[in-house]
């Protein structure tokens, strides 16, 4: 790997570390529901957009393994934020419904989490170029690795917002 590529990789790793630190800081302040991009907060945010869905569809949208999602849903159900009931049409399918308590639960927003100013150091044109560059890197990596690292939630937001 050339020096420039090594420097780029180092910068990506620094960004990753800063994002993880920010996540842990926000977790301590806002709790499990504080981050709409991870864990229980991510599931609740999606369910606020679509209050009734199947566990399979939720798993696909969140790009999560069914078992991992099941664990999160169990915790959310124990807290009274969601209900899980077998589908009347297909007893193997589980219907997930957001409860009133879940609908009223406050989820951290970008401003609270410190993300609203993340790209303020870049002009709108620079942000657009950075987004294009990052998307090219992501798309190329998907092709090279044969893996799809998309987050289904991102695609869902853009289809339904």
C-alpha cells in the first residue's frame, strides 16, 4: 500500500474511533435509546416510521441477523415498547407493533448526539463531493468483497421520507 493510501486508511480509522467515542459518550448520557443509528434506538426509530411490521421485514430493513434482532425485540418488549404476536395468516411469522409507550419514547436526535455540526467545516459543495467519493469507495468495496454492507434502514428512510 502506498503512503497516500496508508494515510487515507489512517484517517478513516481516526474517524471511526471518534464516532465510536461519541457513541459511547452518548450512550452514557442518553441511555439505550439515545442513538437512532444503533441498537434499540435504531429499532424504535424504524418502528416510529412503520408502527407495524413483521420481524422478517424488520430484520431485512435493519440488515440484522434474525437472532440479534430477536434479542433486541425481547428487551424492547420487556420494557413495554413493542409487542410481538404471531401472524394470523402465517403462524411462523411474528408481527411487531409499536406500543403507545414506545411511540412516546424520546430518541436522541442529530443535534443532541453532536452530529449536526460534524460537516460544518465543509461547504455544501465539498460535502456533496465527499459524499460522492465515499459512495464510490463503498460501492467499489462491495464489488471487490462480494459483500453488501448497506444498512437497510438508510435505504428505508430514503424511500419513505
